[in-house]
C-alpha cells in the first residue's frame, strides 16, 4: 500500500515581530503546507491569530488534517472547508471589499488506493526527487514566481528598495496595485485561484497523479518562501535542494535563505521581492510505492 512518512518539518516567521501566516499539517495519508497571503485590508477582523491570513491558514490546517484521508476527494474537502470559513468570516467581519478577504496558497500530497496525488492552489509548490535520480517541480500556477519577481522589480525601481518597513505594502501606490490584483483573485475573470472564502475555487484546484520512479521518492512541500532558494536566489535546483534538506535538514536551508534576505540583499536590489524576509514553511517527506 502506498505510504508517506514525514522526515522533517519547519515553519519560520519572516520577522520575529510579525505573526507567522504559514501553517503545515499531516496525518497518515496526507501532508500539506498552507501559506496565508498578507492581508491588504485596513484592519484585522479575526481576533486571536495575529492576522486574518494566519486565521484562514489555521482554520484550513485543522480541518484538512481531520478530513484528508486516503479516500477523500480533495475538491469536495476544499469546497466544504471554504464554505465553513466563509460563513465564519462573514459572521464576524460582515460585508468587506474582496481585497480584504483572507486567502492562502496550498500544496498537498495524498495517498490513494493506487498511488499518490498532488494538489494545490496559489503559489506553494512541491519538489520531488525519485530514487532513479530524476527530479521534478510542480506548482498550481506555472510562472508565478517569475511574474511576482517582475512586479516586485517595478516597485523597487520606483522606490529604490523594498522600503523602510521591509514590506512593499507600506507604499500607498504598491498597496493600491496589490489590492486591485487581490480583488481579481477567485473570480471568473481572474487568472489566480487560491483557497479562502470562495468555495468555487475548489473547481480550479490543480491536481495530478504522482508516478514514482525507482521504487520511492523524497519530496519537499513548501511555501514560496523556501522556493526562493531555487526560483529567486538560484542556489539550488530541485534535486540538490532535496538532497541538501535530506542530509543537513530543513533548518539549514532556512538559515541560508535568511542570510540571502537579510545580509546579501536586504533591500531587494539584486533579488526583487515584496518583503525582505517571508514566512517559510516546508515538509520533507518520503514516498514509498
């Protein structure tokens, strides 16, 4: 029977004085990483979590761990949990502009009766290294990292750096642009679907069966924070990233990431991004066919 086993996990906030808006979770048949999108509203609505983004990530993580078993249909689970989140949010926040609705990215791996299934929304991803040496990368939105770097570069060129607050949303023009893009998410005319309080997003879930080559594989499920080591800083490719994690641990990778963010390029001049340091969450796991 196909099975997954957890080797290592990590979830590290981008700044010590800000809430970690990422979550991870797993059970016997599934593992997942959730990356809450930094809120763009004027205030926080859901108390007790540090931010609305942290709330939606926590809300989803608890329910996914309970419901993603071997026979669960991911679309059904996501649609149901999203409707529950919507009811909870609206009961507290009332009618709010779409850019203030909490949402998150998701990357998940599930065992099935015959093998493995990956699914996701947004820009969290999976790297996988098969025992025969071949490696692969899967993300719900191909090109998402390159697009964000391109947009961040415009902000940095205009301001001469990320900004004094080390987060681009402190700039009114960039905030307005981000709000406009956020409001288009999870709409028929938009190109981006994420998990949040729009149940219809489940219909746009990226989902693939994962073939295993060589008898087994090692994989990393991660938020875009850790993926920057490959996509932005170009320190690794998929295979070497996984090999490094398996030999030195995920903490060593986060240490390298923080060094690049805070010491090598704190202002984003060489490696354009919207934040100096992003929340970083990952699961290193083993797949046995």
